[in-house]
C-alpha cells in the first residue's frame, strides 16, 4: 500500500504571523480601516516577491504569473496595484469610515451650502441629505449613527445642535496626537529593523552567521515596582547605547558614498499583564 507523507504542520506559522500582526492591529484600529491595511499588505507582498525574483533568483523581470505564484494574489489584482500609484489608490478619505464621512460632507453638493460651499448643518436622521444618509453610504449599513456621531464628537469634528441636528467643526479627521504620530513612526522603524534581523536569521546556515538578537524577561513582577524598574533599565540602556554608538562611529567607512552597509542596534523595554491580550 502506498504510504503518503503527512502534510506539514502549519499551526506554528499561523500563530507566529498572528503574533506579529497583533501589535500592528493595535496601532491601526481606529486609525486605518482594515481594507486599506490589506491593500498595503498586498503591495508589500508584490514588492518583496519582485525583489526575491530579480535579486535572489537572478531573473531579468518578475512576471505577473511568477508574482501570482509567490504571493497567492490574482494577476488582475497585481496588475491593478501596479497600474495606479499609491497616492491615487489611497486618499486621506479612504483611511477610515469617519474620514470618508467628513470628506463627503464637505465636498458633495447635497451636503454643502450653495453659495459658500461650507458644510451644511444636517438633520441626524432622514433619507436624503442627512447625517444618517452619509453613514449608510460611507460607513456601511451595519454601522449606526450614534456610533459614528460619538466618534466624531469625541474627536472634535462635529457637535450636536439640540437632539436632531449636527454641525461640522472640522473636516480633517485626525485620530492621533503629534506624540502618538511620533511614537508610531518610531515604532514602524523598529518593526522594520527587527524584521530584517529575523528574516536574516532564519535564512543563514549556521548560528555563527546570525545577527545578534537578545531578549531577557522576568515574570510575576510587582506592579508597585514597575516605575522604578523602568527608570533603572532606561539608565542601563542609555549607558550601553553610548558605548555602542562609540563603536559604530569608530567603524571603518566605505570609500564610495553609495558603497557599504548601514548597521545599527536597537533596545526596547516591554511589559504585559499576567493574562495576555
């Protein structure tokens, strides 16, 4: 009787990917709609598959058939993503339903004053030219007026007039503070650099070729001492950072301006509650 091999277990890979996606989701929920994030992920898949086919396999070009095989995307999807630049595919109004509602409210004839072009004061409920109509068209029929109204009110974009009308205060939906923006931008660089480390290490043939990757942790720590611990770790990392920076500055530099590599080291502190999210 023909013996067939058991299919490889992929649960570990699915769990690992989910673990990587969760912090990204924490950053994006409420700031970027899932379809937009998926569109950017598809674009990243195509870029990486193209890089692998051309640089690693030495192909002259990456055909759509080869890209489809590598990414699992339909060739029509690939063609569509390649045909339009990101700025034409994704606009600020596309980032989330709230942004789409505000954009339509401030630009469409049905929702602006004829003489001034300013956003009209809208009735909350009704079939045409109302806030409810905007929600149904740009946030979806399963999203309710009170949900969107609460979000835009909290963000300072709209205000209620009595119980039946709503006025726009600002057409620009900004779901992050300047501090949050800086943290997200710095975090995205950390994700990218750590991703390069992980990718390199699973491709090398021996531990001797692996890039340094260290992590230490302690369990069941008292919440009362968290602040003191963070201060001590911060001081320790600052001392190490100065020493590493001195080594990097002392390293030989390539002759040509475009030659050589960029190298760096990163540190980060983290903690989580006893029960994982």
